[in-house]
């Protein structure tokens, strides 16, 4: 099936481009401020950018993405792990456009990767009806990867997720290609990647590069690929349409995965 081959190509090409995810190294940031460290330090940096504190809502009001927003800082043991941004209320006729605009902005930002196959809200959707009657959630999410991470280590960790598709010997061979690609001069990286592409496909599905992979196995491969990359992310950005007494707005979340609770307090 052509569609399966297309998906497989996209998956592998993305896999081989992991090292190019971000232009911005380090932890995930909001307005250039790392979402990390003590709350007081983060708050001071927000204030230095013109935000003002509201003691009633315990949030900070200021300008973001051409809007006046309210920002709430969340911590885990006083270390910042999440920043929540509440956009202003929007008319129900306009919330769809605001959502789609924000979705396109994140898609066009090289720091974030769309592994959730986010889709714009179609014109036909009646958002109040869909949310209140059908309990539909309009949500989009993007992954963030620290560009300073060792690309070879990250790629190898991703390959380790594919034990259902490759033998230990095959995985070692693929990891050899990863190391070779990382060490190769820029003008030779493409050739090494092509060699790895062909090897991965043949090892996983057999046949020749032009043959069609088994549809069920290809879908399982893609699911493993998506889950593997999600498990390696350093942060996420996600947003959704929220409703309050018939009024609509967008809530945007920046999460530092490494600072969030991992069950250590259970």
C-alpha cells in the first residue's frame, strides 16, 4: 500500500533528523526564560520583561504573542516545572481562528516537533456544540528536544525501542551507522543516512527498498517510533480551547518533563 510506504518514509526521515530538532539548546523556555530553577528566580525574570503580579489570581500579567496574557508558575518542590499561559477571552466566532493561528505558529518553529499529527479545526465545526454536547476537546501538543543532548546517545536510545523489529545484532549494526553518520563530514552524511535508511527498512520488513511493507507491521513500527520519541522528549508544549460560562479562551502549557514528579513522593 502506497500510504504505508509514505508513512514509513516520513518516520525514518524524521528519525534520521533527530539531531536537527532544535535551534535552541538547554531546557524548554518561555519568553527565553528557562523553565527551571526556583520560582522566585523565574518570577523575577518575568517581571523584568514587564509582567506584573496579581495577588488575587497569583498570576503574572503581561504581553505574549501580541496578546495580554496571564501567566501562572507551577513548581515541584519549588523547582519550576510548568508555565501556564491563559490567553484573553475570545468570541466564539473567533476562537477557531485563534487556535489555528497558534497551531501554525508552533508548526513553523524549529524548536518544536509535531509528533501528534495535530490538525487545524475545520470550518464546519461548531465549537460550542462540539464541546458541550459531544464533549470534544480541541487540543494540540508539540515535543521539545534539547539540542545540546548527545545525538548519538539519543539515537541509540531510540533504536533500543525497536527490539520487536530488530535482533540485537541488527541493532548494533544500525548503531554503527548512527556513529558513522555523526562522525562523517557534512558532504558524506547524506550517503550514510541513505545506507542506514535502506538497512533499517530491509531489516524490519525484508524485501527490497521498492517493495511494500506489511501494513500491520508498518503501523506497529510507526506506533513504536512515535512512542519512542515521545519517551525521549525533554519538554512539551500543548494548548487547548477552554470554556468558562459560555466564554472561550486558549490555555497554553509549557512543561519541563525532567522537573515533573515521577512518583518519588508516593
